[in-house]
C-alpha cells in the first residue's frame, strides 16, 4: 500500500482505493491509496536547497553532449522494485551482471568497462562518493538501495572532467529523498512471494521562523525476503536460510538563514544494517540444469553482515547573481564480514579450490562433500574488512554573458579526499560425517589469513567552460588528480 499526504490535502471522507495491481512475475500485490476530496494544492514555496545532481532532469539529460539518462521517482515507483539491475535495464548502453537475484550486489558497466563490483564507474549519493574506499579499494559490497531513492542519474560520457576518480566508465548518482517544502507523510509497503516485505516511509516539513527557514526529514527504509533457493538437507541445516534483511534510517536537516543573499545549509545522516545468507558457491552444470534454485549443504554457514554510516554537511551560497558556490564535508564508514565457503577436502586430504571441484577436476567425491553426502572437511573464510572515506570538496558555477551572442557557464572545483581499507581475516574448518552432520570445528587465529591495510590521499582539481554560440556548444575542460597511497601487510611484513 502506498500513501502520500501533505498539509495541502484536506480529508473530506474515507480513503478511496485508486488501483490494485498484481505482478505475475513475483506475485506481489501493490495498492495505491489517495485522499478523497483533496483541495487544490497551494503554490509551492521556493526550494530550500536542491539536491546536488549530475543532470538535474530528464530534459537536461537530452541536452547533454554525451549519453545520459535520468530516472525520476515515478520511473522507480512504476516498477515497484528495489533491484537496481531491473531499473538500469531500461537505459541503453548500461550492462549489468546479476548476482543474487535481488540487486543487493550489483555489477554495473558503463561504456563497456568491467562489471566487477562497479570498480570502473563513479558511484555517488547526492553528489558524494559512496564507494566504501573509492581510491584504495573500490571493489566492495555496498551500493545505495534504489528502493529509497527519489531518482537515479546515469552519465555515460562527458564525465571525465567533473567527476572522478573513475573517469573512463561514467557516473551513477543516486538521489535520496529531498526535504519536503510542506508537511508531508509518505508510506509505501508491499508483500510478495518468499515472504518478501518492503517498506519505505518518511515524514518531513519546512517551516518559516524569525531565524530563517528550517526543514527536516525522517525516513525509514526496510526490505527483507526469505530467499528463493533451498539448501540441501543435512543434520542441523536450515534449508530456507538464503534470504536477506536490510534496514536504513535517515535524517536530513536544513537551514536557510535570513541573509541578504542565498545562503543555505543541509545536514544528512544515514545508516545501513544489512545481512544476507549469500554464497559464492555455484552448482555443477548437471545440477544447475536439474534445479537452478538449489544450494549445496556446505553453504549453510555462508553469510555477510554489513554496516554503513554516511553523513555530510553541505553549504550552498549565491554571493552575487549567477555565481553559486557549493561546499561539502563528508564522512562514510563501512564494515562487513563475508563468512563464505572457500575450500574443501576429503578426510585426510588437502584442500582444493571450489572452482576446480565444481569443474570435476578432482572427481565426484569432493562434490559429494559439498552436497553433504560424503565425509570430509570444508573451510569458511571470514573476509573481515572495514573501510573509511572522508573529505571536503567545493565547486562553483558562474554564468557569463547570458544575453550575448556567445555565453559561458564556467564551472570548477576541488576535492581533498582520504580513504582506507583494512583486512583482518581468519578461517574456520568444519569436519563432517558421511550424512553431512558437523562433527568438529577448528577456528583459526584472527588475522592469520590476511592482516593488511591500504590508504590513499587524493587531491582533485577541475575546471570546465560551456561555450554557447548559436546552435553550437563547446565544453573544453581539464581535470587533475594527485594520489598518494600506502600499503602495509602486517602478516608478511611488506
């Protein structure tokens, strides 16, 4: 059920059921509710602060010299999906590689770059870098949840000057829910197959006082599912533990002080608590053809819990007409520990890689160990990692000669950024009998498998001029980045 109210709605009767849609793809039931007898809305007040965007609108995307797309809230809402892969399939030239079936771990390619973990594209939320460590270790297991977004912008070219550090692929900028200008309440909820439940709600307002205009937004996003796969039967196995759960609260605060020129502040804090019973292990070709929704018993312990904190403080001012200066200080922290199957062995034998086992390079006995049908051992590695990213950036935009035959939009900016990645990993070896029951467990010392850290300090400078002369438009520009990196492997001494 989706419900949207604001202070301009006057309730003159009961809620009216506006529509009922049933998706045959996943048997979700979605309803829309509207307020009966609502009066015409008052004229919207001036926006306190617009979200930092790459494009700004679908119309602006069509005017870009490169290839760009803008997906607004209506486009996201129409699909009733939280899967970014499903959404991006509507955009030409964007390639995705599915992984878990829910879009929790997207692999996106723009302009033909590799799809692996979004490592060759710049991913942002509200104009702030959102990869856990975009310079030190961009291949990580976090991406913004599209189900709570008000829009998504995709820029596949002409991004090399303004946006980095990944300048070859392009940009995806997620636009979070903006602070409403009127007292508003929104709630969308649905329930589907595999006990999937989705809920997105927010409440906010902007008020005028003697000390300026103050705005706030409180948002809660929740999404869970039991999963659509089934783990092979074995003693102590929860066969249905293949789902996930995500909860994401967020607050935004804004202040527009009564100064002679435009001058505004916005603060945002968001948190993500996500856990998925997900695995890297696949199936043999014969087993996949027989049942693609099967998981071997050895994956029973595979899980990935993650936490992420994201925050920024942004200031926008227009000291003179046509000159906008935006300054943003930001901080992101992310940690995860993917406890996943890594190797397997026959009793008394040596460990073998999972890819070799599934390819049949070591016979069928090791495959039976994975299925829980033979005695042996298997090892799970705790891929325990934490990431930190923070910095400050500033950009300006200046309109020159708007009424002249030749006009300019001069833009530029700088960013001072630092991020780090730390690994502290160990392994747990399980011993099982011929029926798949666990008979023993050996836990390795923390840090025994990997104990290293990486950090990067980056300075980025850019300037770009959009020159318009009649029907012609030119965009010369230059970008400079200087990156210093450090690497420390405690385990090996490197």
